[in-house]
């Protein structure tokens, strides 16, 4: 039983699955993934690492791995059990790290919420204190104004009483002094007073009539202005409404979702976003315009050419919020020379999905 395999022997085994050039590309890839340096011959441990890398990166590869193990006397069943145990241990470590991260995130959220609550409470308290202070200041100002007003009214009242008293005294004195004269001039004064009264009444009547006429004219003018303003306001409102409707924003393009078991029959506009859902983890194996290799500007940042270089492969992403596996395409520039997207799924378990097409318009 061989204790090592030469580089060319491994390439020969790979050529049962891949063509000449693809075998060498796959060999370079698995040496990199398995962290095995290129050399003329590889030990049993290195063969195991190469096989593990093949299992991880390639599909329909079990027969090749079996041939490699048979050549060096290694049990495929034992190795697969060991791989499974390693994967399970790695999964548990990942889950523990995830739980730890979630607990830390939850703790941080709770701490942030507590701080925000304290800040809100402090702001509310400061607002209440400021409000109370403002009310007290307003009350003090109102009381001060009321005091000043009361003092002014008391002063005015005292002045009026003093004036009335002085007038009363002056009147009594004048009556005493003019009593005799009044008696002598009683007739003349009565005549003059009657004339004066008639003149005053005529004057008052004329003023009342003039006032009534002026008020009627003012009312008519005011009603005309109100009517004119009402029409102007209605016109302005109509123009504002028209402008608002013209300036209304256009709704953004919706995302078109392709379900796991579905396919699109109608073309999709290039400026729309397409979301493709998958049933399990893996990569999207895709090209454009009848499986041509896509230009670099269409690549995702994590995309890589397929092992044979004929298509592009992009990892499928797990959407934590919606609990789905997906990948997003678009929007494309309407000027781009892309008429269709051809794709299939290369699943992590080594299986492949059926080929599908998304036609673009």
C-alpha cells in the first residue's frame, strides 16, 4: 500500500472527473484551501487534507476521493465520520459564539434603553422645572402689573374726587355771587339757553345722519372686498393643489422575488431589483446572454469564477430577519448590453439545481 502519491498521480485521478485544464485548476484550488504546499509527492495526511478540500469545494466528487483514499489505504467511511465530527464541533463553537454575541448585543440594547430612559426622565424633569419657573415669573409679572394698575386707578380716582370737590366749591361760590345777577338777567339767559339748545339738537341730528351714511358706505365697501378676497383665495388654493400634485414623488421600484420553486415567465425591467430565493446553502452558478461570462461590473464583491472558468459563482446569503436564503441582483443600467441572466444552484451538499433564465427588458 502506497504511503504517498505523486502530484501527477493525483492529477490523473482528477482527470476522471474534470478535463485536463480544469483538473489543474481544481488541484491548485484544493492545495490552497487545504493549506498544502505544491510538491512532487504528498503524504497520507496531506492526501487527507486534499480530499477534505475537494469535498468542501467541489460537487459529485465522492468517487475521486474514494480513489485517492484507496491508493493510500485510507477508509473513506472513517474519514467521513471524522469530518462529520469536526463539522459538528465547529458548528457547536459557532453556535456558542453566536449565542454569546446575541447575549452581549441584548445587554448593550438594554443598557442603551436604560440610558435613553434616564435621559428622557432628566429632560422631562428639566422641562417641568423650567415650566414651573416660567409660570412663577409670569405670575409675579401679572401681580406687579395688577399692583401698578390698582395704584394708577386709585390715584386717578383721588384726582377726580379732588377735582369734583373743587368744582363743587367753585360752583357754590359762583352761585352765591351770581344769584343777584342771575335774577336780573334771568329772562335774557333763558332766551339764550333755548336758542342754544335748539342749535345743539339740530347739530346732533346732522352728525347722526352723517355717521349712519358713512357706516353704510363702509359696510358696502367691506362686503365687496371680502367677496373679492374669497375669489382670490379660492384661485390660490386651486393653484397650490395643482402644483402639489405635479411635484408628488414617484414611488421607488419594487423588488421582484423569485420563490424557491418558482420561475419568471415575463421579462423584468433592467431598473428593477430581483431577489432569488434558494432552498439551502451554496452558491449561485450564473452567466449572462446564453451563459456568457459576465463583465466585471456585474460581479458581486464576493463572487469568484467557477473552477472551469465558464461562469461566475456568488455565495448565497442567509437573511436573518426573514429566515430565508437569498441573493440580490440589480438594478442594471438600461444601457447595459444584458438581455438575460442564466443561473443554477451549486449547493453546499454537492447537489445542483435546475437551470433557469431571467429575461430583462
